[in-house]
């Protein structure tokens, strides 16, 4: 038996507070997938990242929930590169990570902000207001009042992007069991629900994310879904290419996520998500 050190990191913090906790294991090359899952389950966070050296990128990074491996995780990527910067293992600059979602660029700015590249958006499915309303404890005509579509979009992981009118986000009553069944049936990670903020707000939207199929009833910051949401807003609303999202308010753990989209002739050619992270300390896990 040996002890594995896990870095505990809050990702997408807002002025050093809130954020979404992730575990990070450095020098994880000798760990099997079974051991990684055991560690992730012991840590108990929505995701734990495992970092190894790589032949084709600066690092290979794998991501495990308490239920199994996922192809990509935005907040755990942010946690990984932020903690390596904070520990002096990396300087500010541009790096690449090899994930199951592809080889993606990560930039560490001099102030510690981490900005990560995501895959270009893929639209995978479309659902009606009637299809989705009951899963959130909301009437279909309320969803329909947004006049915005409900779509599955992936910039690394497929999430269902769901708009709700202002004032409804905090009073949703998600049926986690049914959401998990729906996500399993349609090969979706989770429901990413948002309401637009007032034009005078520094925020673009407030969000909630439900991924019970992967053991995450609700998540306080979701990097991959934020990239998908930015692409959605770029297509359907005449907004700027820079976005700021608040998530986790309903969990009393508000997080701040920035996203940007670049496009030429309406075709997206770059999606990036960024934010700050803060160390919470260490955990030792025997395996």
C-alpha cells in the first residue's frame, strides 16, 4: 500500500471565494484506471484530474468522477494548471494538454488566470419545451417564453443548453432521477440551465448545472458547459464575443467563469474558457 497526495483546489473562484472543488494528482503515470477511480471516489469531488508526462503534448490529463472517467473537465483543467503555477512547477505561458477530448491549449497568464481552449462546438440534438419542462419542475409555456431553442452542444462534453426566463433559475425543482435517465438515454452529460442577466449587469448569464448520471446532483462551476453556452449565445443573441457567467448561487457557492468565442463569417473557430483557482490544501489517499 502507498499513499497518494491529492491537491484540493477550488476552481473558478470569484475574488478568492466560492468556486468548484477539484482534486489534482500530479505524477500519476503509475496509477491504473481502477486506482484513479478509487482515488476520485475517496476525494468525493465531482472530478479529480490525473497528470502525467506525454509524448505529444506537455501533459496528459485524465478526469474521473466518482462514477467513472469522462473525456474532459473544464474546472479540473483550470485547477490542474493553476496549482502547478502556484507551486512553481510552471511559469506563465502557453501549454498543451492531451485529453480524451483531444489536444487542447492552456494559457497561464502572469496574474495566475488560466484560459483553456475547448473543442469547436458540435450540435448534437434538439428538444422541445414540452420534452424538457417536467424534468425541471417548470411549465413548458414558461420555457417557451424565452423563444430560444433547447439544444445539445459539445465543446468537449455534450450538455443540454436550456434557457429559462429571468427569475426562474433559483426556483427550479430538478428531478435528478429522471434527468439521469434522460441523459443516459440521449448520451448527455447533464442539463446546463441559464437565465440572462440585465444589460446593466457585469454578468452575461447566471447558470445551474445538473449531472446526476455522473454522481453530480448540482455543480457550482462547469467549464465545458460554459464553452458550449458561449457558442449558443454567439449564435442566437447579438452579444459581444466575451462572456461572464455566474454559477453556484443556488448552492451558496458562487463561481465566476469567463468565456470567449471567435468566429469568421458566423463559423466559430475558437472557444476559450477561463478563470482563477485557489488551493484548499492536501489530502492523502492510501491505495
